[in-house]
C-alpha cells in the first residue's frame, strides 16, 4: 500500500511501500498556525481529498488534480464524506465556524485521450479516402497552348 503525506506548505506526496516517491503535488492546499489540514481517502475511486485553510483539492490515485474549490472560511474539523444527494458519488461537507459548506462531486464519463485518438483517426481516414478518389490531370499542351491541370472526383459508380 502507498502512504500519502500532506504538509502545511502545500505539498502532497505519495510514497510506495519501499519508500520510492510515486508522485508529488506542490500547489496543494496550505494551512497556517491555529488551523489544521486534512487528508481524506475516498474509498470507491481511491481519490484523495486535501483541505487546507481556504482551499479544497481532489487528487486522483496517480496525483492528478481532479477538482479544486475555494472555501470562504477555514474548516474546523475533518471533512465529512457521504452520498448526500443519492447520485452514487461522494459528496463533501466542510464545517466552519459559521456554516456548513457542501460540495457535490460529479463524475463526467468519456472525453479522455482514447476518444480523441479515435476521432482523429476517423477524420484522417475520411480525408485519405477523399484524396484516394481524386484524379489529377497534370495539364497538357493543346493547339500550342498549355491547358491548366484539373481534378476529377471518381464516384464509386464510375
């Protein structure tokens, strides 16, 4: 199992069981004297929630920032996790001196690198198919004059 640390200067680090640094985030939430920072694991997606004095950050298991939010007041206790709206995703409650702040995590499927790769390959295939069906006449001399080249598109029925 990995061990994850957060320090008050805004650095979150993940180390393997043999002490090797897995990843590090240097712009994580900070906290100062009289305040506490909190580090909470979200069990279903192995994400890490870090809260500081005025900032909340959700990190993936590989250390990528998934979401961030500013908090108008510092938290007074560890964030409370639960599915408060019934959508199947964890929600976060942060208790401050004057209020309880709620944050709803919403997961948007798709849109990743694989999708972009498939779309790019599809566009390249369409463009390639178009140019494979174009016949270019390089031009020729007719009655002593050079006739400009032209392009003809071959249909599948030609």
